[in-house]
């Protein structure tokens, strides 16, 4: 019975898996910000669009890998919540970057 209770414990500290998933989620957030700024004309234009697309792709891949190796749900120290955030934010940054790059390419 004690073994089952240990498996169900919530981890509160920063684990390596949480750190990796959080980094992926922050990369996704950064990609969305850079892509949005480039789209609004306040960023580096085409370069900002490429950076947004690249960070979105990396965030998505890292989030999927984090989810694939996680052996528990939220609260187990595996970074599942941050990995899902990366999986959601990564494609948003990727699409923002791709649309902005296409739009910037059409202007030149």
C-alpha cells in the first residue's frame, strides 16, 4: 500500500523534465511574441518571421518529446503541463512566422 502512495505523490520541486518542458514552453512564447511583432511591422521583418518559425518548430518538437517520455500526468514532475503549452504555442509561432515570411517576401 505504501508503494502505491509513493507513486501518487505530487512533486513540487524543479526536476530536469520540468526544466526542459518549461524551456520549450518559453521558447514557444518567445516565438509567438517575435512572430506577432514581425507581423505587426515592429519586428525585424523577414528575419523575425524566420526566427518565429524556427523557435515554433523547436518548441513543438521539444514539447512532443517531453510528452512522449513522461511517465505520469500533471504534478508528477515530468513537465506535462509545460510540454502541452509548448505543443500549443509552438505551432502558433510557426504559423505566425510562415505567414509573415510569405507576406514579407511578397513585398520585396
